[in-house]
């Protein structure tokens, strides 16, 4: 057994080194890795989610983020890392659902990259209390189903949503058009959704809920998707009408075909 991770929840998970040198996990239940091994856990989180979102959001005194789902917490920790590195003074509120209580409680024993070392007290507070607060940051984890959780928020609350569930094939309930309809209700008009998925089914579910769909490309990492109700500039907009006309049989996932 790897001594680095001996107290981590290794019944359900296996720790794996990803290509950027950061550790991620493999889920036995979902038969999937938490991050792309090729892109690297830290690199994927920072590049496809945090940098991608902060590049396009409007300046504001307070930024509300929905992190779907907490998992190992890379997107939340990478956000705090980015905010600190870039001296961003806005108040940051992060809300994150997660079904796996055992995972959250064992995160104090996970081996995070050195970039997250300064956040050790945050991971411990989250593992113990599911909440961390200081004068600028508020992070809270909801132990339960994301589908229920997202219905609790008010209209147009979020500036950023990190859509980072397991893949549509292994966790379809977090990719249906009804699910994205609920996200459409709670995101601001100029809010940004980031996701690693470039699948047409995912993009259709976004498009059918009124989002513009964009192809996000960054150096050294595979392409991903950004969605917003707003027109974004300096990014390639996906021509959805053309994609649909070339792929007439493709349909967005719907709640009728999946169970939750
Ligand atoms: C790909 S991982 C998230 C990775 C995470 N963003 C990170 O940086 O480590 C997906 C997570 O979704 C959780 N999950 C699956 N279905 C869920 C649901 N319906 N509600 C809440 N969490 C769910 C899984 O337990 C898993 O931890």
C-alpha cells in the first residue's frame, strides 16, 4: 500500500499519480478517475475550471460559486489558490454538494499538491465540520444529492458553476436537460458554466436551456466547454445549429431515461 495515502478512504478509491505530478483518485463505484490522468488533476482543475471561469466573469465585490461536486475538492482549493495568487479582493462564497460522506471525512489524509499546502486547515475544517469561514472566504459542503441541493438556491445567484461530475455515461443524472434547466434558473445572466465535457449531448442540454456554448482551448490541455447566457468575446462560439444539422439523431439526456 502507498504509505502516503494509508489513511485515505481506500475501500472505494485508489490513489493515482496524474501526469502533472499531482495525485488524484480512481472510484471503484463509478469505475472512473476523479480527474484526467493525462491533463493532470491540478492542471485540469486550474485550467479548465478556475482560469476559464475567472477569465470571463464580470468584476464584482462578491463571487458566488457552485462546485458540482466536491469530490477531492480540487476545484474549490484551486479557486482559493488562484484568488490568493492574483490578489483578488472579492468575497468568495463556494457551495458544493457531495454524496460521499466517507470520502469527505478522509480528505484530511489525502496528499494534495504543494500549491494547496497552505490550505491544510481548510481541508481539515471541511472534513470535520463541512464548512470553512474567514473574513473573505466561505466554503460549505452539502452532504447529499446535488439534484436536491440546487433547487434550494434563489434565482440568478451564481457567478460561476463548475460542472465537474463523473461522465454522462457513468453519472447521467447530473447531465440531463432538466438538470441544466435547474442550473439555468440559479446562474446569473452573465454567469459562467465550465465543464470538461465536449460531448454534443452535453452541449445540446445547455443549448436547449438557452445557453450560448463555447469551445475553451488552453495551452497544454485538452479542449473543454464554457456556457453562458451572455455573448463572450475572444473565445470560439460553437455553431450549435450546424452541429445539430450534421448530427440529427443526437439528443440531450433527459430525466426520463435515467433514474435518481
Ligand atoms: C468527478 S468527481 C468530482 C471531482 C472534484 N470536482 C474534484 O476536484 O475532486 C464527482 C463526484 O460527484 C459525486 N457525486 C456523484 N453523484 C452525485 C450526486 N447526485 N450528488 C452529489 N454528489 C455526487 C461523487 O461522489 C464524486 O465525488
